[in-house]
C-alpha cells in the first residue's frame, strides 16, 4: 500500500503513524507543504494522512499553499481515496465535505476526556474504545458535522471531536499519534498558547502525563488498520 502524508509545520509530524506504516511494510512518503514540497499525484497514492498545524483553514492569505491543498483534497475525496485527518487535517476535510469551521467555544489544550457518541459505540471500528477516553487536545477551532457523516465524540469544551464519512474518511480533532518526543516538540513550539484558562493546562501538566501517549497507540493502530482494511 502506498501511504502519503501531508505535513503543515516541522514539529507536527506523523509520529507513531510513521512507525505503524513502516512496521506494516507500506510505501511511506510525505509532502512537507510548509517547505514548498509538491503535492503527490493522486494515481500514485492509495491512502492519505493529513496532519495538524497551528494555522487555521481560513488562513490562505498567510499560507498560500493551503489553497492548493484544499483543491487537492476536494479531488481526493471525489476520487474515493481513503483519507485520515488529525486536528487541522480533520478541519480541512470537514470544510471540503461541506461543514463549517469556526472558533470553538473555548480553546482546549491538554489532557481531557472525550465521550463517544452512541453512533460511534455501535460502529465496529470503535466498539472496543472506552468512553470516556482521555486524549491530548491542542485546538482553538472546531468543525460542524459534515452532511452524511457520523459524529464520533464530544468533550466538555468542544461538541464535535470527530467524524466518519462513509467508510473511508476519518477526521479526529484530538491527537492519538503523539509520542513523548513529538509531544515535547509540540509543547516547545506552541507553549505561547498556554495561557491560564479552564481548558488549557500548563506545559508542566501536559508533559507530566506524556506516558499517556503509549496508552493511546493501541486505539490508533487498530483504527488505522480498520481504515486501510487490514
């Protein structure tokens, strides 16, 4: 399988997703859009991962490559390509599927629980997920539910935490892919966002729970396996 990822900043890498892909023997390639690398040719990709980033889906004036990425994602969706989006990646997919992306009720940064929807609990891809499940959040915007999508989860701070569109497009607002090292990179580059607020933890609080990343990798790996049909 030829798996391709789109990366928006140097410090939000695929992290454990890369380990998963390499362990399964996939052809694993990426486009670092922030560095001017080109988007792939769709016929050369079997499945696509869209990573997160601190920019917003409406920031095309600041990041001109966003416009090309959106056009590429529209084409990828129309072609039936399996796509997995994380945080900004999920927001981009939601927007391309007809949803609205707006400021969330409050910023949500740190380790907070999500609760699965009844639809997610009934779906075979998520039946073995616990609810609640504590995950890492780092976002200030949110998406509405795309038409025809299944809502997956919510949190106290954000009513939409994920969606499944058909059996090939997954969008998660939260992060399952992090390792202790990639979490450290995220904290280092984005700690200016950690102003005191009800749903924003301090860098010390976030880093102190870095071991939680290992608890989340089984859920990530099983979901990715199901998504690619393994």
